[in-house]
C-alpha cells in the first residue's frame, strides 16, 4: 500500500482519465489508502500515533534546545510536517520533524543569528528540496557514498554528546567545536553544579535502562506484561522528562532553583506568518540577499543531506527499497515550506521515531495525524509547565538518543574490506568534528569520488600471449572501460607489454562498457605506434553498442579484419554477452584476415 | 636514443654499480647520447639549432610583449631553459622557452603587478613541477581531458588575437577580456594610426605568405631552391622583424616616430639574482606570503598546464609516445627554477618551435645549445636595436603564430561523435574567454568528470529471461562496474525487471571490473529484497579478483551454489576471461545447487 508497487493502475475510465487519476494518486498518496481505510487500521494507527507523540514531544523540545532555540520552536517544527505527511507521504513509518542532524546543522549555520535566519533556512531548504524533486535531481544524493553517511552520522553523535555535556553538568559557556567543549569543561570543572550532574546521571541511567527493558525475556503467555514493558521502553523520553520536571516543580524555590531550568516558554500555538525575508541584527535590518549570503552554501547542502536522510529511512522501512524518491522529495520540500509559515526549524524524517512507529504496528501514514494532535495539545496546554524542564534532563534525552548512532561496525567492516573507503569515512568524521558537517559532506563526497577515480585510473589489465599458426599474438583484456582518465596509461602499458614481440595485439572489447572520444583517440595513437613497429592492433568482440557509437572502432576492426568480417561485425547481436576465451585458431583467423 | 626505450641497460660492472649508472643515465640523459655523439650529428644539430634560434628570438620578444613585460624578459626566459634541456631533456625536438599559453597565463595572473611577481611565479611553478615529478603526481594531468585542452588552446588563440589587435592598429588602451578589447577598438576607431595598421597588415600578409612558401611544389632535382624556400619559410618571424625594424630605423624621426616602437630596452645579459621573495608595490614592501596569496591558485594551476603542454609535445614527437614523464617534469621544474635566477617568465615546451626543430632535422637535444647561444648573442649585441622593433610587427608575429591554434576540427569531430564532450569543450572555451584560462581548466576538468560520472551512473544493463528445467531465471549483465554512484540505481532496476516472475536472478559478474563496498551492500539488500519475494540472487562468473576482495560475494555465491561449487569458485583462474553465453542447462545447474 505504501510503496511504489502499490501504483499499479486499476482499469476503468478512459485512457486519459486513467492517466490523470494515476498521476493524482501518485502525487497525493492518501488517495491510495483512504478508500480502503478501516476500523482495525484506525485503531492500530491511533495506538502508534500516540506512542510516536510521546517520543516526538520530548525529542522536539530537546532538539530545539540543541539548536540553541527556545524549546517551543521544537514543537512548532513537529506538527506541520507530521500532519502533511498524512496526505503526501508514501512510507507509513516516516515521521517528519526535528532530528539531531537537522538541529546540529541549524546550530552550525545559524549560530548567533536571530531565529528569522533559521526559519528562512527552513523555507529555502524546502524550496530547494521541492525543486530537486521536480527537476529529478535526486541522483545528486547518490554522490554521497555510505561511508560518508556513516562518517558524518557518527560525528554528529560525538558532536552532540560533547555539546550536551555542559548541560548535563550544569555548566554555561559558549563553545563551537568538540575540543573547545572539552577544554571549557575541564577549565570550569569546579563550577559543576552537583544537583544538575546528579539529575543528568540519573536520567541517563534510567533512559538506558528503560531502553533495555523491552528486551527482558517474558514468556509468550504474559502478553499484557510484555506489552506494558514495551510501552514503558518506547515512551521513556516522555516519562523521564515528566518525572524530572515534576521533581523540579515540587522542589522549586523561585530565588534559588535546585536545577537549571528551560525557563520561560512562549505559550500557545505559533502565529501564522510568511517566511521572514528580513531580520534585525544589532539594531539594523538585514535584507533577503544578505541573509542568504550569511546562510551561504548551507542553503544547498542542507537540502541534500535532508533528502539523503529521508530517502535512507524510507528505503529502510519500505520492502525491497522500492521508494518513490521524487514523491518523497516533493513531500519533504512542501513540509518544510509549510513549516516555515509557523516558525519551524528544518525538518526531515527521523530514524529513531520511524523505528518507534514501526514497532508500534503502524498501518498507514494516518498515525502522523494523532502524533501531530498530541504536539498541538502539548503546545496549547503544557507550554507553561515547560518552564520546569531541567536542562540536564534534556541533555540526557539527547545524549541517550544519539550515542548509539556512532557506527563502529561500519569502521570494523571497512577495515576488513575497503581501506580506501575507511579513509573517506575518517575524513568525513574528522572534518565534521573539526569544522562543520556541511563541509564534511562535501569533503567526503570528493573523497569518495577520488577513490572511484583512482580505481578507474588503474584498471585491471590482463594479457596472454597466444602462439598461432600466423605468428604470436598478445591478447589484452582491459577491465571496466577506456576513458580519458586511464586511456593514456592503458595504451602505454599495452605498448610496454607488446615490446618488439608479437605480430599483433588483439584487444578484447567484450567487457568494455565505457569508451569515450579521448580513449578512441588514444587507441588510434596506439595503433599508429604499433604499426611503426610492424605490429597490428586488432579489436575484437566489439559490441554493437560500441560499433554504433564509434564507427572509428569499426573502421579499425574492419581494416584489420577485411570486408568479410566488417559485414559480420555489422550483423552482431546488440547485446555484449561474454564470449568464450579466444582460442589460438580463432586468433590466427583474426590475424589472417 | 631520445625516448625511454633507449634506457635498456648494457651489461658490465657489478649489480649495484649497474643500478647506479642506470639511475644516473635516467636522470641525466645527456650521458646516453654524448658518448656516441659524432660530427654528422653535430652538423645537423648546428643547422637545426641556428634555425630554431631564428624562431626563438622573435617569438620570445613577442611573448614578452604579450605578457606586458619589457621585451628583454622574453630573451632572459629563452636561453636558460633551452640550454639546460641539453643536459636533462629526453626528447630532442622539445624547446623550452616562453610560449603563448605561458605568456597569457602570466598576463592574466600578474596583470598590474611588478615584474618580481612574474619571476616568483616562475620559481614557484618550477618548484611545484619538480615536486610533481618527484612525487609522481603526473597522473593529475590525466584529469584534463583532450576536449579541455582543445577548448583552452583555441580560447588562448582567440584571446591573444583580440589582445594584439590594438597593437596591430596602433591603439593604446587597457582591456582585460575579449569583449572589452573589441569594445575599446570600436570606441577608439578614429584614433587608429594608419602607418601602424598598414605595417601590421603587411607583416601579417608576408608572414602568412612565407608560411605557405615551403609548400610550393619544387621538383626533387632543384634541392637547393627547395631548401632555400624552406629556410625562408622557417625563419619568417626573424626576417619580418628584421625588415620592419630596419624600415623603422631608416624612417625614424626622434620627435614624431612613424610607428609605435618597442622603446628602450635594458641592454646586455640579465644579472644573476635569487628569486625575489619581496616586491615594492605602491611605495610599500609586499612580503613572500602576501605575494603568494596575490598569485593565488595559479601557483598550482600553471604547473599543471605547463606539464600538460610539455608532455603533450614530448609525446607528439617521441615515437610511440614512450615518454619518461617523471624525467620531463623534473627537467621542466629545474629549468623554471634556474630561469627565475635570471628573471625569466614561466616557460615550457612550445609546439611551434618543436615542429621547427623536427623539420630542421635535429638529431640530439644539443641543438638547444646553439639556439641558446643565439639568444645570448642577441641579448649582448642586438638589444640596442630592439628599440626600433615596431609594436605592430610584434602583434603580427603573435597573431600569425596563434591563429592556427584554433582547433575547429576537434569541434567538428566531437559534434559527430560525442556531444557531451563538446559541451565540455564549449564550457572550457567560454570560461577562458569570459574569465581566465586558469579557471577554465578547472571548470573543464570538473565538466569532464561530470560527463564520466554520468556514464558511470547510468550503466548499460541487459537482461534476458531463460527458461530452464528448474523454472525461469533472469540473467542480468551489468556493464562496467557496480560502484556507489550506480549501485542503488542498478539494484532498483534489477528489482523492477525481476518483478514477480522468475525463480532467480543470475547476475553475471564476468565483466564486473569495479565493485566497491557500497555496491556489495546494495547487492546484499537486493538479495534480501528478492528473498522476500521468494526469489534468489545467484552471482556467477565471479572472477578470483572479486572473490578475493569480497568474501561476501563468495558467500552469496556459495550459499546459492552449495559446498561443491564453493570449492570450485576458489580454484578459479585469477584472470577474468570472457565466458560463453549462459546456456539454459547451465542456468538450471546454477539454480539446482
């Protein structure tokens, strides 16, 4: 129902009407499942939606505080995306809202800038993602290799833990990098507030314990206990925040609060307003162009990361990875554009929440409606109590949410299998930690590209010498393809291999999937150089694809093979199926022509 | 004698002594040819060297004026490189000295800066080229595709012609771009000096005529006339400069010169001085770091272009393209570093001069010695007469030298064969003309990379359905390789092709030259997705290379094939020879296991 294969058109209606209906169903996926929505699904979605809401509310508050925004902005960012996804989303588990990555990005890009910049970033990111969807630029995401993703995800976790330690310990300072954070903590060691540190430690311990509670082996019979434990585990964030806040409320003393608290929160729903195209900084007005300049390349990089995260999650939860990437991008773009109308920070799907949805037995995207309503209720009725949420508790929620994102298994795996990719991972991680995630994604993408280019530049080249009745021949198989980055090297090596020995060089073009103009020219130069030494270049196994693209190659083959073979080459099957190893007799036949 | 194959060691001496001697001969190629140097070679080199000198002197003067330097700097730049190449060079035809490309680069990078910047650029470029040689970074040059080279070469010609038109017409103004130049010429149309314009026109006509003179059909018998015509053609630059200067000298009137002249030239040899690590700009001293910052990325891009040009020329004249690229880079680096001691501008091999050397029957690099001596003689005895060289004449020499560099045939060829590469050429050309050659090379390299990536991202995928006794199977051949940029797309397409039909997907790994970790993970996800639909993924034709790199793949194959086949896979030949198309019986066997 939720994935692309659900798009198979059903008969009825004229051809044009059918096409329109199909397009509408494709772009408004709610039409696919709503007609078949029943009571069983509704109950399942209600349970899943409420459970999700219990995760969404505390997470949103924590991510807002991570991004250095007043906590209500987290909730502003949660309900629009979650509710719009009901109409537009294709993957039932995805929950659009603030995420650790988005919050960290926002923090790094908008540090020290007024909240208008954050909202503008949300709007512009939404526009870019929408444009990527409409222009089918989703392939850009494929330039970010899994090692890069793994690198910056792990780095995100490390950065967030480092940044939240101060909250956990009740310290206040401004530090940008991981190193600065640690240095400041060491320097301010004596200022640690023990009440906050104790609360933080308790919260962390409880969260980690509750995380494990659902794995307690309970016999199949005691289903109700099992379900209770699971619910306890899933709603641990909400429970811990509730408990800590209650404790803070009960022990509250206006002049000397025991804990550092979140402080005054704007109550009620956000006002509806167009995205801010100007902002006040230091008593002067900054206009749109200057704001965009200030945001810089983040306006392009954030959307790419957003799409990457969202599609990765969608793929993980959609059987067989059959995700309608275009629809996901359009939806994500619209969610963010709409979010900017209610002062949202940038949002995308969150892996943790999607896992909660999945575990809660979600049936359709309608679950988002219920969690959205919970967020709205929290905004209307609970904001006054947010004052009492201890900062140490929020830091504990964040730390426990991200600490498992450190991807040690990928490092171990790459160490065994692909050291070059491991370097890319390390580069991405290092740049993330030392500079920004934005720069790291770029550096990692370039690093992966360099690894790929290195492979392309040094293609495997195997050569065998065949003795035939017409003299000896060197049979050369070039791997992958001949392109401008390796053509010179390959022809140089072929020349060296040929030496003054064989009468001819037989070049196997069977596995040659790539061949560009520069390589073609290099082959012509190779033929000329061989001819100067009285040797011949005979391409064979040339597929019709290559023949079609490069009549030149056909020319070389035809010249080498005579008119008879030329005609044969023209009649070849269009598909380059692998052929049998060249026998001496065949080689001799090639040479004889 | 001149190419790498001349390096075959000759017996005698201990093993270590032999290795040392070989290394020395490799790095000091003069040792290879000097012992065998004879009178015949000496005479041939003398003739070629003098002929080359007659081209080198006027070209050097013209290129200095193109770079906006006093004309003597052209000669300062010519003799050191030419003479050092005698000792270190491997290709007898190459003539190191100022070139149009180097002059244009110098002009664009050092516009409005004192000459110290030019000399520092020479020194730093030399250092970078030397480092590239020693660190074997020559492969960087392979990232610049032939279309890029063609694009910026053509653009160079267009830019130089546009910049020299003002000299040809006797106009004076400062303009940076082609468009500005043309706009200024139109604006100042009434200020055209008719004497200069007439002289320019005459010089151009004579140069173009003399260029054709050597092609006049003369019967074999009249060898002397033929040789005289050829010499006339080859030395046309020197003749035209000489004639124009003499005319200017004879008609000279101190108060009202008929032509715009080159003006006062510093006589004599340049003083020997270390490269300038500071310079005076606007009455203040600029230090090394600021100078380097001012030169910017040119310090890295100029060397790459230098090496590119030099190796291209070396390859063109060295039979079979067997060039010792490392030695060429070391030599070029040292030539420029030494050049900076005598105030040289950046230098590299020039195609026009190499062609002259070749046509003059050069035998060894010793010819450079004679052309170097001619340059020195010109510096010592002729500088006082350089005052009288008309600027229009130098412009004519430049225009006639570069106008044939516009590479229309490449455009025609690419139009027929490779439109994507044509776009890269156009991009490079456009950026060169609109901005700088430096930026254009970078943009072109990225453009070529994008074209290559596009090919990699959309690999050819052919699939056939085979009916076997064990049920139907989909046989998939993936071209080129599975890497992170295309793995997702390929697996998605395979899933779509598989649909709910066949029992298994047989993946032909025979032509799979590239396979990275991300692709491996995608294959595992594909296997899982297929398994969910009750289908199997069976990789076959897995080469030992791939097996070695990815035991996982072996695992998948082994799981699919049972223990018997697993052992067989381990025993496979290390080379991935093409195999016969899969027969139904074989496919059935694969499925049965």
